[in-house]
């Protein structure tokens, strides 16, 4: 790289680093990806001459692309593309990130596969992200690294650029000691994360687990909100529960065409008395299967309200967004979910009146908000979830304080949305009872609970989350 190019590339004062860039390819054209995180990150990048370092979703780009990051621009922020080969994708993304880390960090719901060769690739890809970040950052700049794909990047980056202020945020749960101890590369992971000045988690329990493991495995001094690293730095640790772009959801929920679409959805469903809704990635952590089993039991218990030849008074709309289909456990999960959809419909549907409406594709926010408005009861029942933003989106969309949220105790959102019906998703009877409770809840109580939850969500949105993290990070950098 010539000095001129190097100077341009290095001009960024804030660099966001994540596995994915905030763009995706639609029929040969790059579009900005949806989601509150993207809008919050682009917001802070715009205000500070920033860059986003990540993978553009395409595999096996040319030799040149593999050697050098390519730069594009979106909404005033530069995009630095880190290339991946198919082989790297299979080891780094499918093998380690989604075959070892994801299941282990989600309570080992599925067995992790630990493959030493895949780990070598994970390390190499992390090194590539660190190098691309180092080249993009201005002297003394701030780098904010995201999620479990990039656990080693903080330390690698510090090694190349000790002048940077480095933050790391984990979007998924950080597991308890007994589970983390299974990880063959456990010390390396902790050391990787400790390269940051500030390490953020969704919940305080994640921060506590991390601190305890640093003490136990690295023998370093640590208390509840800081770890003294082996290279003699103070690394701050804390909980920063992520949120959503409340304004964006509220604006959509107020739009007359979106309201009309919600009415149309209910009509198309056959004007049922009650619409349950689930919106999830098609992932075994999300508990879609458990939910379907409980929904089937609920219908069995309410034989008077299952489909008649003329109607289906209680229906469930389940949106399942596919992904990670190269990982066997995801293929299995899809099979299980689809068998259950068939089984519940087989038992309870009438011709023209299914009880489960299953949509396996991604929906835009413009399509989701009408569903949030059309539903009476939202089911968010993951076996384990870092936060779960769908729960918060549903609440933000319910401008008139109606609607009930059934929420798993094992989702990060349960710490804040305490007015949901909190439920243990592993207990099928409890989920069925929660559904029953939601069906019969007094309207005043529904309103009271939703209004409390709306206060929580509207006073803490994703922009505030990003500002708080960056503000704490900068203070931490000043200390050092
Ligand atoms: C979770 C992770 C994100 C990830 C998203 C979608 O929310 O925390 O880092 O981007 O899932 O998964 P995918 O594998 O499609 O990127």
C-alpha cells in the first residue's frame, strides 16, 4: 500500500469492527442492512469520521481483494471489506463461531464441536480483521469490536496499535464457569478479550462470569467491574444492555398504511379472536419447537376454540428467518420446527383455516411492524438469548398500550421487561399456563403492564446505548 493510500485509510477516528458489514447484496446492488444496531453505529460513525470493518457476505473474492481491503462508503461512513474464502468461512464462521462458541455460550443447548484446525483459521481471520482495523484507525482513535466472531481481535489490535482506545461488546451471553471451562482455547479467548480497555456484556451475570474466569484461569486480580490484565492494564468490565431504534419503530407504527396492513392481516387470518405471534431467526436457541408444542397443548385444552369448518379462533403466526444452513444443528432445527408446524396444523386446522401460519423468510421492518400491530400476544420464548430485540420492538410498536408479551426468563430482555409474563421456556406446562394467562388477562392489567414496558423501552434506545458505551470507553481510555 502506498503512503498516500495509507494516509487516507488511516484517517478514521472511530472504527466499528464486526463480522458483517452493514450492507447486503440485493440483485447485484448493495443495500444498507436493516436493524437498530446498524442505524446506531452508522449514526455515531457519521458524527466522528468513522469506518466500519467487516465481511461483505461474499466468498472467494479475487486475489487482490484477499490481499487488500476494498473501501466503499455508506451514509457518510467508510466501509472496509475483509475478504473470506469458502474454506475460511467453513472453519471460522461455521466451525468455530457457530459450531463451537455459539452453542457453548448459549448454555450448551447443542454439543459444541472443537476442531483444532478450525481454531487456527479463526485465529488467522481474527488477525486479518485486526490488521484491517489497524490500517484504518487514525492515531489515538477508538476501535469498537463486536461479538463472538472476533474474540481475539482486541489483543491482536493492541499489539499492532497500542495507541488506540479499544472497546469490545459481546452480543450473546457469556457462559458460567463450568461451561466455559470446556473450551479448549479458554485462556487464549480471555486474553484476546482483555486486549480491550472496556469489555461490555448484555447482562451483569455475563460480566460476573467473565471476571471470575479471568481470576481463575489467568490468576489475575479482578473485582466486579475491572480486571488487572497480565500486561498491567486496568480493563473495565460492565453490563450495557442493548436496545432498538424506538423512533424508527414508532414512526412505522403511526403510519396509516401500516395500520391498514395490520387490519388486512387479521382479515386474511380469518378474523380470529386471538393472534399469537413469534418472530425469530430459525435457531435452536430460540425455542420455536418448545413454543409449538405448548401451543398445540393449549389448543387441545381449548377444544371449543380450535378450528371449526368456518374459523380458527386462536392462531399463531410464526416467522422464522433462515440462516447458518451449513451447520447441521440448524438443518435439524428446521426439520423439527416444520414437522411440528405440520403436526399442530394436522391436529387442529380445518380446510382453509390453519392454526399455525408459518413464514420461513426474512421480513423487512415495514412488513414486521404490521404483524406486531396485528398480534394480541407476542411469544418470545428462547431457551437462552443475549438480549432479544424482537421483544423490545413489539413493545415499541404498541403505541396504545395493548398487547401481552410472554417472555423467557432466559432472554437478556427479561432483566428490564419485568412486566411481561415471564416464563421458563423449558417447562411446557408453564408456557401453556402463560398463554392461558395472557388469553384471560384483565384489559386494565394488560394496559398497565404494556405502559410500564413502553416506558422502559422508550427511555433507553439503541442510540443511548451506543453513546453510553462509547462515553465509558473514552473515559476508560483517559484513565490509562
Ligand atoms: C446474532 C449475533 C450477530 C449475528 C446475528 C445473525 O444476533 O449476535 O452477531 O450477526 O445473530 O447471524 P448471522 O450468522 O447471520 O450473522
